[in-house]
């Protein structure tokens, strides 16, 4: 088994809890961070800009992605330019389409040509990967986020698609593929095996990194102890 320190895939923390983001940003094996409007909404954030600026006061060097939230491409562009101005380590997330299925490729091309570092998100097909890569500026750093976990949720194996996406990105040397929405820690090793550049991982999965390589006999005993202790604490009787 590959040790954590030997992984080539970059681990990015995905979340919107301030304390959790700062905790993960302080860890040397976490090389970047991402968030999105859904995570922020679940965390109870109501002032988007204030939250982002507060986080950026503490996280100044590691890349961090903040997403536009308009459904209109003209307004997305305005939001993207503002977000891009918040810091040199900021990447602007734009969705691959809006809610009307209109694609973002023209907007991505326009923003990339203006030097905006993009994170194009919510991709799930190789056709989308191909068209996003075509739209990007090969001289501007960017991320292409494919939601492998959601692909897996449909009963499809995401590994072949992600491996093919890695090959597609070779024409854009400054673009990196993100394995987004992983469902388990094992996905980190899946991403590493196929040469994926980045995987975004939520804090609950990141905390399982301490289990990597753990003796399975010991883990079995830990599980038995957990069942026994919880039954005892509950006062179960037969």
C-alpha cells in the first residue's frame, strides 16, 4: 500500500466550516482547499464575501477555490472578476453549464484569456472535459473538476473515465484534473493510481487518513470493542 507521504495526487480539503478549513489548511499533506455554495449554505453562511475574505486572511498561499453563483453568464463574468481579485491564490469556480443547460465554454475562454485562474466544476462526461480543455488558456493555471463520486452514484465505474480525462489534459500542461466528490478514502488511492492531479476531500474523509496501513486484526478488535462498549452504555438487557 502506498504511504500518504508517497502519494503523487494532491489532496485538497473541501468544506465551508471555518474552523475545519483552517485546521486542514495547517496540515502539510493538504495542499489546497475548495468550497461551494451548497457547502456554505449548509454551514449557515449568509455573507459570501465576508466569509471568503475572512478565510483568505488566514489562508494566503495554498490555492483555494470560490464559486460564482449567478445563473447568467454576463453576471457570472462580473462575479468571477471580483472573486479573482481577492488574492493571488484564488481560483474562480464556474459551473460547466447554467441551469438552462447553456455551456460555459465561451465564458471560460474569455476569463482564461484575461488571466483568471479557473476551476471549471460539475463535469461528468468526457465530452465536457474535451470542450473545457479546448476553452482554457494553456498558459493560465486551471482546474477541471470531474465529479467522480456522483458518477459512481449512478452505478458507473468512474475510473476509466477519469483515466481518459487525465490523458485529455495533457494538451493543457497548466490545467490539473480534480477527482471531485469522493465517497471514501480509497478514492484517494484510486486517483493516485491513474495519475489524477488533485482530489478534493471532505473533513470527515480526511480524518480517516490516520487509518491508512492500520493493522486489520487490530481494527477488527477495535470494532468489537465499539459494539460492546455501546451496548453497555445503552444498558441493553435480554
